[in-house]
């Protein structure tokens, strides 16, 4: 059985680790390198770096962060945010990233996913989905530009679009739940899980061991946690032990 993955989500703005609520109102938390080291020492399985304002700042800090994590910490790294061209994707991979997640540009140019997959392999490509629920239409829609703009593409439509594209996994963020620490959007996970067989990572609202357990029961493959780790609401070692005790396949050994 493939172990469920516990992933540290690092939202970065320039050289700072930041966190917002529903992808808005970001505040500085500290040095992402220090937080990454802490999570590595605690046994995190992967790191996802989300460049929340990629188009507004130089990406040198991002490249340095990727290089540090991949060279010193040696855990898989996914980078999401601001990747609009094959050239930008190349630069991120050269810095050491294992996977690239694309959201906004993919909704406008889905062929970019295919081009990256053809060069780097399907395992290196992630469809990043920032989903928000529309009560009037009773469905989730993909939002772009860090949750600010409605693409008008429903989650059902999107999974239909990508089913014939060679990609490795999907990364689903609940915009409604992000940063609130009020629990995950189980309905979103269940809907997404029923729409695709691809490996799936969920992010948004995880604030307790029971939240994590509830989320994994939907059949997703991993959890990307931000606020609850940054503010020490959840400790990685305690989380892994709890999930293992509940019967989930979890990697327990320490990182070296």
C-alpha cells in the first residue's frame, strides 16, 4: 500500500513565508528556509512551495529556496505559482524542483501541461486547482490568480479536460477553507475524488488530527498543511502517529 503523504505547504512572497485567509490578506510569518528545515527534521514527506505573488517579484528568492531544500533537505519539492511559459518551467526544474503545479495559465493554455509533460514526464506535472463553491449553481469552480478570479470552469469540466493529458497528480485547494483552520471541505474532496483516478493532494482548513483523519477517509493521497504547522496547532510526528494508529499507511521513519 502506498503511504499517505504529509506535505508542508509554504506560501512565499519574495523572501518571506506568508499565510492568508481564503488566499487573501497575506501576512508575513518568517523565513521559509527555517520553517522548511523544521518540518524536515519533524519527518515531513514533501514540501510544496506556492509563490503567491510570482508575477510581481523577482524569482531569485524562489530559486534559492528550491535549491536549498532539494540539496540540503532532500525531500520532493513541488512548486506552484506564476509559471506561464515553458522557459519559466525550465528555470524552476533547473533549480531542483521535482514537480511543477500550474493553475491560472493552465485554464488559458492547457497545452502547457502537455508540453511540460512531454519533456519532463507525467510525474513532474501537477494540475493545481483552487476551487470555490458557487451556491447558486451548486458546483465548484476553478479560481485563478491566487483565488481572485473565477475562470467560469467547473470542477467537472476541468477534470474532463485533463483526463487525456499525461499528468502525475492534482493538487486541490479549497479557497473557502484556506487559512480558516475550521476543518477541511470534505464535500469538495469527495466530489473531486469521484471525478478522477489521479493521485490527489488536498489543502485547506486542516487544523487538527481529526481533520486530517476525516480528509484521508475520502480517499485522497496526501494532505498539504500550512497554517496548522506554522502556528504549531499540529505537530507532524503526532499527526503521523495518530494516522498510523487509525490504520492509514504512513511513513514514520525520520528524514536523514
